[in-house]
C-alpha cells in the first residue's frame, strides 16, 4: 500500500458527493478514489482481473462531505477532499 501526504488546502466548489477517477497506481488503467462507507477516509481502489483491489485507505479527521477531485497525473497525482468540519485536504502520494 502506498503512503500519501494529507495536507490542508482551500475549499473548492460544491457538488454531488462522489469519487474521482485517475491512474493512481501507474498501471495504465483508471482507478477510483472514493469515500469510505463512514466517509471518514478516502479509499483508492483498482479493478484487476474482475476483482476490486484496495490500493490505499487514507484516514481523515472528519467525514467527507464534498465530491472527491483529482488533479495531475502520476507521479504528481493529487486528490482533494472537503470535510464536514469545513476543512479541505490535498492528498498527494509520498515519493
């Protein structure tokens, strides 16, 4: 499982709560970054040979209440999450 930095950042536009699509593991296929079931973490998953594989689970200090956004590509891929306590975090893979 890859390590990720979780850094505070500014709030972004509101929208429907959902995930982001990006190649998070460098496999050349889209992966998904989704809120966990309790929304207190970000789960990054990949579809491999008809199996859903958990690549990373990043715990967060509050519940995600904004859409997950992705920016950039590997090795500079970042995810942005807005939390129900008003915080926004930029999540970037540790290199």
